[in-house]
C-alpha cells in the first residue's frame, strides 16, 4: 500500500501509480460505530433503516431492553434481533483497511437472543415489575476500563445525544427549514438539503412505486419517507426494498429511478442529490421511484 505521505495537507485522497491512497480520517464517517465510537467490529445493519453498528454494540443495545434503532429510533418490533443482518461487504472492507482491529469478545448473537427473550418472558410474568437499566459506566469499570476512557465515552454519548444522532426520531426533520443562524455549531445544512451533524451527512428521501407498473403497485405498501446516511448507495437501498417488498417472489429485483432515469447501483444518494437534483425547494425531499423486475 502506498504511503499516506503522498497526500497534501488539504487532500483526503489521491491516485498514485494506479492505486487510491486515502487518509483514514476521511473514512471515519462511514466506518465508525455510533455506539462505541470505534471502527466497526462485525458490521451489522438494521434492515429497516440501514443504520450500521458493531454487532456486539447493537446486540448489547437490544439486550438492555430497547427495541428501537439507536440512531433514528425506528421501532423494530417485539424481537428487534430479527431486524438486523451482518454487512459482509462493510465487514470485509474494515478488516482490509484496519487488519489489527480484531473482533470483540462479547457473547454471540445466539446467546444474546436467548438472554433477551428470557428477559422479555420474565418481564411479562412480573406484570409491572420495574426493569433495571444497564449502567454503562459500572459495566466498564467492572471490565477494568481506564477512568479516562470511560469519561471520554460518556462525553461522546452526551455530545451525540445533543447533536440529534441519538434520541431524535429524525435528524433531518429537526434541522431542515431551520434558520441557519439558529443551527448548533456542529450542524450544517447544504443548499441541496444534506444535513451534516458531527461530520456525518444525512439525507431525507421518499420512495414511491412506479404508477405505470401494475406488478409494482400490487406489492405491499411501505413507509414512503425515510432518512439515512448520504453515503448509502442504490444497490444497498434496492436490497433493502426487495427484502421489504418482494423477498418471496422468485427472481424478483428492485430497480430505482430518479426523474424516469434508472439509477446505477454504485450511485450514492449524495451523488444523485448533487448531480441529478437540479431544482430543489427547501421543503422538498429527494423523490425516488421503484419498480419490480423479474429475471
């Protein structure tokens, strides 16, 4: 791998000798777990909203009793463990870039699910018994974590909550339309409606079935307005929609269009916004169309 010294002080990436050299700080917004602020360990994605976390972190989050996505608070139902899946492509990417960032030693998903279901059963049997919340600081102290590191984690969580990444139903709805002079110092909103919170870009978009395709219109309905990171690509979004709409239809795939043009799988939402969305009102959201195709 080429040395990062070839990068200038203002450069995050450069091509040298046919190889792409990237400064790792430029990747942090896409490879860092919001629950532990470390690089993904066994990257695991919430199928409903496409937010990604370390597998141990999201399992611990659900094991504490929560049934919502930590980022956008989408309700994942009575058994949230069925709403997550390992992101093998992202897992492989992290392992190649950071080979020394090995997996954690937390319990396996199977053990976590068993514990969570046991807890749910016990809570139901108790009929109103109060559940004791998990104390992250106490758990960290028991594990022998240094005091300075524990304090830093708690401060990061506090900062995340204040910025809207944790606890708010919609980061984008909170800041879109707000007077720019009233925005917090860690938040900015572009003229294209991309909301940046702590150097992480978010977009709000809508998906609608193709009104001219009868097979697509016959599919189950889904929430039309969604929010996710701007880096999500069309391939990943199409896989998410296929799982929600037509996973049991043999050979079915989802195709996504913008203004009647089929979007390439490698297009990110940010790319579409910046290169295809030429007229935008501050109240609008990116409007995508999907249709089912069968091979």
